[in-house]
């Protein structure tokens, strides 16, 4: 499988919205590790914002979007409570958001490819680290992040208790 990762454009938004819906439908019918809810997160607006902010990247196979990721400089407020490995302002740190893989392509290396791309991209941008949060019960994602060199930092409350998501693990990958 040839995976092409490129910046998302406005022409990708419909396909991304469909990917989000397909993934949430899949999660609703199986183990919903991330705790996502169709119509709540991720939604079309996440794709629109990522394209507008010029920080959304798509993974494609034969022209079809099979995954995507947003790389932002904006942390969640709860990140300020953690003791990170490196002290820097967020102009030199990227935060992963809306990291998705289409359910038809799970366990095909798409997630690893997106994580590898993220590290390479962020290093080229002279970033010091990449940070992310993951719902504490999202075991498949946690295994992927650890395999890709992310280290556990802390567990925090991101204020999503209304959705049954009380604790999120924070991870960081230092870039050299």
C-alpha cells in the first residue's frame, strides 16, 4: 500500500466528514476505546477548522483519505498542570488533535505512518516536542504512541466528564 500524506484542503472536507462518521459508526458498534460520539467529536467542523488553520494532514491510498491528523500549537488548558519533559512556549511545540484512521484501514500501518510523518514534519519545523492526550482506556492508541516513542507524562481531567471521559493521559515525544 502506497500511503501519501499531504496537507488537507477544502476539497478534502466532505471525505473527512464521512471518515469521521464512518469511524464513529464503527466505534458505536464495537469497543469505543476513545469514547468518541457521532455528532460530538470528531465532526465536520474539526476538518473545516484544520483546513482553515492550515494544520490538517491527510493520509491517502489511491486518492482515498484513509486517515488524518491535526498538528497545532494550541494546548488544552489542562496541559498547564503537567510537568513536561521540556519547558518551552508552544511556538516550538506541536499538539496532536483529531488523529483518525478509517475503520477499513485499521491495523494497516496508517496510524504509524501518520505518527512518523508528524515527527518528521515537526523536526523540520524545528519543534522541540510533540504532545498529545489520549483517553485513559484507549489501549490501542496508547500502545501506538508508546511504540512511536511517546512517553507518559501525567493524567489530567480535560473537562469531558459529561461524556464519561474523566481522565486523559498526557504523552510527549522529544525531538532532536
